[in-house]
C-alpha cells in the first residue's frame, strides 16, 4: 500500500527535538543572522532587543562583502559589541558555539540552508515562505525530525496576541459557521521592466547568491529589491502570493482548522498592470481553493496596481491611507470578521452588521514575540512550544505553490495525496520539486 505523505508529515510533526540540548536562562543563546537585506534588518533588530534576555547576535553572514562590512560596523557603533562576519553560511555551521541561525535569504536558499543547519545541529528561524517548492516543505519537516532540531517558520501572526484572540473567537463561533474565507495582498509595485545583464558588483559572490539555482549571468534585476526583483522569478521566488500571501493563507487555514492539502485549486491572472515586463510571476492573480469534505470556499487575490482597500475598515480604520493592503475576511452564517493587518481584528454581527468582539493593534509586523517564542523552544531543546512548526510551514506554503502551479499550467489542479501527484497534469506534478545545482545539492539523506 502506498504511504500517505500527510500521515508521514503528521508523525514527523510529533517528534521531539531529542537531539537538542537545553540551554539554561543564565547562558546566552548565540544566533547567526544569514542574509542582511529586507527581513534580515527586522530580525537583526529583534536580536538586538533580545540581548537583555541573554540572546546574542554572534555572527552575520552575507554574500555581499560590502554590505556585510557596513552592517557589522553599524551594529558595533549602535551596540558597542562586535560580531563575527562570514561570506559563506557553511563557516557558521562549522562553529560549535552557534546555537541557531536566522535564515533571511531569498526563497531558493531556504530549504537547503535549513537542512544544512539541521545537519550541523543548529536550530533554525526560517523566513517565509519556508519552501520554494512543494516537496521542500516535506524535506524541511523530515530534516527537523531526523536531526532533532527546532525549526520555526516566520509566519509571525501565529505569535500576535490579537490575532491569536481572533482565531479563538472564530473557532468559538463568534460569526457562526464560516462558509468562505478571502485573503488579499494588494501591494502597488513599480515596473520590473526588461531583464538585463550587468557588470558584477565588487564584493558580491554571485555563485553563492545563486546557490542551488541554475547558473546565469549577473543581473541587477534578479538581485533587485525583495518585492520587485527575485521574488517575481520562478528560479528564486514565488510571486506575490508566496511573498506576502503565505501570511494571510496561514491565517485562513488556522482559523478554519484545515490540516490537509487543498483538493482542488484554480488560479488565473497575468501581467495586467505592466504588460511588457519580463517577470515570471503574475502582477494580478486570483486563486480559488477547495478542501475535500469541507463546506467552505477559500479565495486569494493579489494586485500590483492601484486599488481599493477591500479588507480595510472604511473611514474609521486608522490605516486607511496605506497603499499596500493585506488582510483576511472570514464570512460566516452570523456575521463576518476582518483581519486588516498583523495586530487587529474586527467582527460585525447579524443583518445590521453590529460591532462585535474586536481588538486594535498598531498594525505593525511585530516579529519580536515570534522570535521570542523561537528562543524559548531553543532553550527548552524541544519544538513542542513552537507557534509555527514545520508542519504548519508546509501546509500554508503548499497553498501558494499549488496556486502558482495552477497559474503556470492553466489547469484546474486536483492533488492526489495517495499517489503524490496531480491527477491528469504531469507538468504540474513535475514542478512539485526542482533540480539543485552542484555543489549546492540537497542531501540525499532527507530526500524521500
């Protein structure tokens, strides 16, 4: 009989990090920060804030030597403390005094970096999306269990006090039975333009930046900003639905208690805002998900142009002037719930839409509680208390991966978990995984 991958992953999720060692509160948890742009800046701030709780930013890693030197110097000037610097992640993994790594690299490095870290007896805080392909989510779960490591996914809503309360209210039936959930990620993006081939910047190790991805000449379009560069190219990123959407789809799954994979997925869209751009990912994308045995419809939409707020609160919403709007709307038989940011929720009940339970935060991403949750698990030497363990990483990232595969193949996809394939779509099945460029190959020990 063929093994059901969902059952395997559930069993892996229950495995404790028996290989990990407890770290007393009197001792420092030493963390290496890998990747210094984008989310790397936010994680650095969190680690600085946690210094008073005996957490040490012990090393910085980046393939850009100039950026690395500048950030290390700025850190020393700001804190009065020095930090080790490395251009190669593997040098940090060789350091027995490092307990954990925070991986803030582009998506195509996430799974391999996590596996290498687990094999080196390091715990991992992994930025979203944790996987670049569907199979990588399985690989991460397998590696965390096999090597007994703590791996936290960077879906920080799971540690947001007000979002946790929203999920409690939802599951308690505040809006009745939920029949639909809608997520949105509306981020006004400038034009990607045409692909270029550019002179290699001094100090940049382009081979390491590419890592497991195929070898191509340097382009500033590829390395570009996290929202308008590599995120839009399938070799390195997962489009807006993988960049931002994983946060909102994670909330949708969480609120509805969906612990399976979507059974049907359809996704359409295109380069409708900047039609001549040479990016891979769509600028506008609309996706529908169904789950077998569940009477609920899930939809997710991204827009890269000017738009209304949709998941905002109208004139009374304090962040109405935001051009970038992300959020989740739950529709129930007794009312609806809106989650318009990372720290707030509102409910409206009955035909008159009377205000129900709500909580208003400052709207910030608020990563610190999530990192603190990770550090607590590292100290305990166990993943039991993690708010976003690998099994949740895999299920939420799978929604983005399935959506993109449906878009890329132009198909209504139906995933057969028993056969580990999409029924009637060999091309989508082939794209469930990827090839790794030597010497950045995924270790055979963690492959199914």
